[in-house]
C-alpha cells in the first residue's frame, strides 16, 4: 500500500470519528440548552462527513452497488463473527458492563444488517418500496414494521427513527 493510500485510510477514519463525535456533542449541547454550540457541532459534523466521503471516493472504495453490497455483507459478517465476540469477551473479563452491553447490541444488530444486505444482494430491487426504522438505543434495524418494543434493548417502538 502506498503512503498516500495509507494516509487516505487514516484520514477517512479520523474524519468519520470526528463526525460522529460532533453529532454526540451536539446532542449533549441540545440537552444542556446550549443551542448555539449544538448548531456549531452539527455543522462541523456535516463538514467532517464531507471530508470522510471525499477520502473514501479518492480511495476508489465506492464501487458498483453490487460490489458495495458484497462488501457490506462481508464487513457485517466479520463484525458479528470475529470482531465483536472477542471484544465482548474482553469486556466481560474486565467487568465493564456498559461496554459489554454496547458491544453486544452492536454484535446482534450486525447480524440483522448482514441478512438485510444479503437479501438486497440477491434481489437488486428488494428494498425499492421499503421503509427502514432504527432503534435509537441499540441500533436494531427493521424493515417496514416497527415492533411495539425493541427485542434487543426493550426501547419503545414509537421511538424508532425512520431513515430516508
């Protein structure tokens, strides 16, 4: 891998993390009544996302939809089969309860994402008229019908967020 490719990967990772961090900071600022700070954090979060997407494109990492679905299937499979189980094991060993819950939620939901991506890969127009909803607590993702309660974290289904 060239130095430029390595730099783009590092920059993509950093910008992606900054974007999400600033979204979290905006939520906290809103909760504390700091409207101006929240607006600034959201603007910076959006800008960091633009940077990350530009880096991703420069790496030629956005391909055809079929290739992107294949990459998503592979990535989700890796996460729930290899990455998260080891992380959960460490959190349990270190008695880090909040970390364990966060990691277990992610591991479980990655299995759902894997199935959704796999189904989309099998039928390109699978989701043309579908609506997707995401649990704001654990990330559980459902197609078309929201449960009364999230089966993973117990959150009220009315709090699920519809995605565009």
